[in-house]
């Protein structure tokens, strides 16, 4: 069975791998499409501390059930179109017990802590597939990455009366823009790359800004009658954007961090208190977020194709991550058709 394997920093190749054994509570999925995530690019570049080599990437995947384990019920059928649920949950940690399994302390995401779905067939637990017939297999791979942004919007308790600033217009940021716009909020998108404006406005942003730091703070102040943003979603992962998110939030606003800063962040913490901010982290997604994304993609129809930058075949899948590395400002989403 063919699979794409990242064998070391800057090295990936198509390999023959053994077929996975099928357990009683598992299904075999014939993989149709797999999307590449920024975490996959970081793995390829040797910048993902959660990954050991070699690793099969792929946590954004769609396909069809071709075999079922003996304990899988009739709710799943052979030939059924499904989206893979890439996370795991222990059921025993405080996150799981509080109904927030997306933040499971012991989560192992496909393609990160364990081998992923960029292979011809994937064996996965039956409760880790999401049946769907309303989207094409190609569009189904957009659900998981967009749902991470939708989850950040939910964490921020976003309402129609809010002004939401989304910092970063990669795929997660685009998901946050779509999620906030779907709730009726005014969305101001921020990215230092002017090339991102078209896709940000397509996703639902009413304004697009390229400023940073104090210049951005002044611009947001002007656009909000000096109030600031009700909700700020940080989807960049840099110290300057972490700090700026606090600066541009309004008094009693909400700040949601979905980006990861790889360097220490220094704050003037008085604004935490003076503004009485709600400062939240956001991780992965929940089933409700998947459902909300599916509904938005259904509404977009064929227009959702604009979210995919380039499609590769399995035979040339090893070219995808180097392509992304060399065309960072131009890539939103790369997918592989198996």
C-alpha cells in the first residue's frame, strides 16, 4: 500500500507500507483526498516538536468505508462517504470529563503524534468517522481545518453585534472569518501579506488591514470609534500579534489565542485587569464545529473551490510540501487526490 512518509527534516517520499489490521470496533476507509496543514509543513521543516520521524502525515481526510469490524453497527454502511475525525480522547482527564474532549490532555492527532491518513487505505475507530453526503470528497477535506477557526469563534462567544478582528489569514484564520461572518458579526481581517485580501473578503471580512503593532492599534481604534474589537482571534503565533491582540481588544472584550507562539511573549499585564478581558486558548474542534463548517460549505457550493490552491496526485504528493515551502504567500490549501 502506498503512503507518503516524512522521513526526516526536508525529506519525504512515497513508500510501500503494510496494511493496517482491522479491529472489531474499526472500519477501513478507502481514502479519497487528504489536505496538508501548516503543522505538516512544520513537520517537514523540522519545526514540529510533537512529531518524531518517520511520520505519515494527514489529519484532513475524506473517503469511503470499504470494510467494517465485527462490532460496528448498522449506522455505518459499506460505501458510505465519511470525513475522518483526527483526534483522540482518553475519556478520563479533566478536559474529557468536562465535555471538552477536543482539549484532551492525552490527545494524539493523526499525522502528528501518530501516523496519519496520507495512504491508500486507513483503519480508524468507527466513532472517528463523520458520515456526510452533502459535500464532495474534495470539499470534505476542508471541514477539519476550517473547523479549528470556527471553534475559536465559538470560544470567543461571538455574536452578531460584535466587531471581530481575525489576525492571520491562513486556513485557520479563514475559518475564523467564515465562522464569525456566519454569526452575523462584522469581521476585520489582518494579514501582512496584501495577497490575502481577496480570500479574506471572500470568506466574509468587510475590511482588510496589513498594519501591525501600534499602527494596527491606531487603525482598529479609528474603525471602532475608539472602542476596540469585541473579539480578537489570534491565528498567527508571533509575540507581536499575541501582544497586539490585547491592545486592540475593547474594554471587557474577549481574546482567543489559536496560534502558537514559538518564542516567549512579554506583556504589560495591566490591560488584562483594566479592560477586564476574557483571555482564552482554543484547541482543535468539536463535532458542532464540524457541523457548522459543513453548513457553510454547503451554502458556498462550487465557490468553495477557491479555498484550494493546488491539487496533487499520490504519485507527485512528495512535491507538495516543497512547493508550499517555496510559495508560502500564495498557498492557502494543498490537497492530494488518491
